[in-house]
């Protein structure tokens, strides 16, 4: 079955290469050649951008032998164009892949929740960038169940982390539940949103943009999906969007990031459900115009090779 491809028996190895897209110029990709110690080859890892530190952090994932799960942490500094292998203090999360990760730019923290290889519940971890250390915050409320392949984002509008869907524990049971973690109160709330809820899915893409959360695609019960939803934080409801323009095809394991500067979402790559078909196409969704634009078609991107499980779109959130 197809799903096992993204779970325990991934044999495809993706080399880690770093690309940046300059959206101010006419959407061109540049392959970067940083100095320092680059992360080893891996997939299903976490990647976040910190606005305050103008840096990208890469954590954990699956080693290229397909077995080992990592918990190492690297920083890529945009200004220095270098990689640094960090040696954080505190208690790092155990090795894991297909977990949730989100950067809290108001407090220069990032959070990791759940993932494959995790067997205990309430598995929330916090990394403090200035202190270079990991802690497990003591939280109250209703913690999300153990999961992997879920969506996790931080919203600057209410300084909260949101977790959506994924696969329950180590099963293939799909979920579409939504949780909020209030970072100042360290409190979890199970949300009961109205509107048109996305169906259960895993390896979806989720991003936070202008007080709303967006979910595009993911793997459903049998096939990859191409549906698109907005969750309005203030109204606590979901809307299925029907944008105009050329929208991305069905996919899972893709990346999506918001660029607040032009209130747009960018979607890159993923897997379309065929045995080999990894995508490298690139799209922009304009929130105000409710319109998709294809920036480059699959196979035609000059530099970026097809990949999935990457978190490759640099988030330029000017919050
Ligand atoms: C990367 O550059 C920063 C800023 O210049 C420097 O502090 C850091 O030591 C560098 N890291 C490595 C591994 O060279
Ligand atoms: C951005 O969010 C604000 C607050 O919810 C809203 O008033 C505004 O209409 C939103 N802008 C767009 C383009 O959706």
C-alpha cells in the first residue's frame, strides 16, 4: 500500500540541499553553498525559520539508512551563509521523524510535538534560541493525542500554536481534530470548529497567514488530496476555498509557507502518489485575490530537484 512509502519503509533517500527563493525578483531559485557543518542526508525532518535570529533551524528526521531517527540540531545563518551544529543544553527530544515543529517569533522559541518514534503522550518540547537549550513545558488542558504526519504552526495573531490532524499514534488512523496551545498560559484547548472541516489526513501542509490557518492537500484514506481550507481563528470555523487560477495537483509531504509581506502562501513539491513521482513545481496563492499562480511547472525548475518531506520554502513573515 502506498501509505507505507511515507511511513516505516521509506527507501528513497533525499539528500539535504538548501535552496532559497527570492520572491522580490521574478521568482528565481538559487542553490546555496554555505560553509560550516551541514546536516547529514535525511528526510521527514523539521525545519523552521526564526525571524529574530534570521536563521533556519533543522532538527531530527530519519537517517538515510531508513532506520535511525535523529535528534540533532543545526542552525543555518542567513547573513553568515554558514551552518553550525549546535550542542543544546537541557533535555532534547528523543530521535523522531514526521513530527510537528513551529517557530514562535514573538518569544524566540520553537516547539516540537509528537512524530514517528515517539511512544509517550503529551510530548511537547520547547527550544529557547537565546539560551540554546531544550525544556518540556508543564502544560494544562487537553493535550493532543500521540500523532505523526500532523500540521503544526504558530500564529502571531494570538501567540498560539495550532496542531491539526495526522495519523493516530503508530496506526494509519487519520484525524482531523484541531488544538490550540496558548504559549503564555501553557494551556491546551481542544477546538470544536464550525464550517466545512477538512477530512482526516496526514503529511499535509499547513501555514498561518493573517489571523487564519491554511491547510492544503495531504494523504487521505486512499489517495493524495488537492483540497484547500482556511481556518478563521477569530470565528473558530473552517471554510473550503475554491480559488481561481492554476492550483497545485494532489500531493502530500509538500511544503507551504506564508509570506506576510504580500499576504501570500507558497507551495513547493511533494509526492503525487505515483511510485516515483516527486514534484518540484512551485505555486503562489494570493490570499486577497483568492487566486493560485503557478510560478514554475514540475520538471522545469532550474535548480530545485524534486523532493518531499522537505521544509524548503523560506518563510519571510514580516509580522
Ligand atoms: C557562522 O557565522 C557566525 C556569524 O559570523 C559565527 O558566529 C559562527 O561561529 C559561524 N559558525 C561556524 C560554524 O563557522
Ligand atoms: C487580515 O486579517 C484581518 C483581521 O482578521 C482582516 O480584517 C483582513 O481582512 C485580513 N486580510 C485579508 C486580505 O484577508
